[in-house]
């Protein structure tokens, strides 16, 4: 009984494993079929919004029918065929070209005829204008203007030329040549366009006047008048330049004269200082020579005094000794009244008449 029970248990386990394998196999097949179905249906269930696009979904059937407020940006989004539709609007800058020269305009932008504007003094001018704008709120564009390219046909184009006529028409014929005034009027046109188009989801970034042209006769008259005005301005500028050149020349001459005066003053100062230097040198040299002469005179005086004082006779004797130093043999008497005793210095001095007898006796 025990063995039979074990076998039954093993059989049940094998049957369970087989059931699990069948279930997993069925699930895998179901997943594969679902993947294949998704691949087949993905072109109809998914829609792709480009990086430069907005997407607005329209629900045609269901509870929430109508235009949805959600704005879809770049990427894949689920879309149920027949029940829903995706409307696309550009996100990048759009350009409206108003020009009669179609060959100069880009084929990637919307083109229309030039703005035919009457100036404040009654003349007509054709103006080429570039309007740069973008869709700010695609939901407002769709609900106020419509889908597709209606933002061009029913939005920007109908309002562009009337506003340009109103703003640029405030200029006179000649003022069109004034770039600052033209820019001022285009800024005013941009402001008015935004006042009308912002509530519809469109933002105007720039209004640029590229070119303008009058009729040939008016153009020629304006060009002749502008040429005359430019010649008059040229003559004024040349006259002013001549005056400025004369003024510069005068300043240069005055500067040169001032330099010459300063140089002469410098030379005079140098001469005066050199004379003062020479005078000082001569005076100092004269004083020095005087001091030297006085010193020499004092030396002679002191020498004379010394020679006349005590011991001068001995100095003379020493000098005489130097005189007779070169004599090798001297024969003198050693006895009698004229005899010489080498040891008697006084007698030798008297003999040589260096010392007088009166002076010796007085001493």
C-alpha cells in the first residue's frame, strides 16, 4: 500500500510538471502573437511627432469628443485609428515674405505680394517685408483659426499688409530712407500684430523691411534730391574739415613756436649756469692760489725766523759740513793761534766765519 501511494504521488508530480510546461508554452505563444500583432498594428496605433512640431489630438468618437487641450511634443503617442486624429503645427520660426521678386525669396517660406503703401505725402511705395513669427499655443491656433495652414491664410497674412500700411504709411517719401524711422515703424507694426495675434496663439518676433521702391520717376527725383543733399553735406563736411585742418595747423605752429622759445630759454639758462660755474671755479681757484702763496710766504717767513734764531749757526755748520763732505783730505794746522782742534766746534765755526766772536762773547 505504501509503495502504491508513492507511485501515485510521483505520477501526480509528473502530471503537474507537464501542465506547467503546457501553460508556459501557451503563455509564450500568446506573448509572441501579441508582439506580432503589436508590430502589425503599430503604424496605425502609434503616431510620431517630429522635434519641430506640436501635436493636438482630436477625439471624434467617445465621451470626450472634440479638440483636446493637451499639447503633444516630440515622440511616439498612442492614436486609435478612426476614433482619434492628430493635428500637427510647426514649433520653429515661420517666415512670411512679402515681395514681388519671387526669385529672391526662399522656397521654404510662405510668399505673398509686396506691401503697397501710400506715404503721408501721397506717394506710393512697394515694400518688401519679412515677418518672423511662431506658434505659441497650438490649441488657441486650432480653436480660433483652424487646422493645417489656416494660421497663415486666415491668421498672419490678412493682418500683415493692413498694419504695415497703417504704420509705415506715417512716413513721408524721404523718411523711408531714414533707417531709424523705418525701424521705429516696424517695431510699432510688430506690436500691433502681436496685439491681434497673441490671443490666437501666434507670436510675432520680428518685422524686417528688406527693400522698398517707388515709381521710376519718383525714385529718380528722390535720388537726385538725395544726391544734392549729400553733395551739400559733403561741402559742409569739407568746409568743416578745412577749418579743423587750419585749427590743427595753427596749434602745431603755436606748439613749434613754444618749443623754440623753451629751447632758447633753455640755452640761455645753460649759458648763465656755465658762466656762474666758470666764475665760481675761477674765484675758488684764485682763493686757493692765494692760500698757497700765503702759505709759502709764511713758510719762508718761518724759515727765515728759524735761521735767525738759536741753533741757526749749527744748521749752517751742518750745511757747510754737507758742502765739504765730498773732500777726501783736508790739511789744517793743529797748533798755534790758527790751529784747528777738531774737537773744538766753536773754534771751527769762528774759523769758518760761521759764528762771530762778538756773538760768542755775548753768549
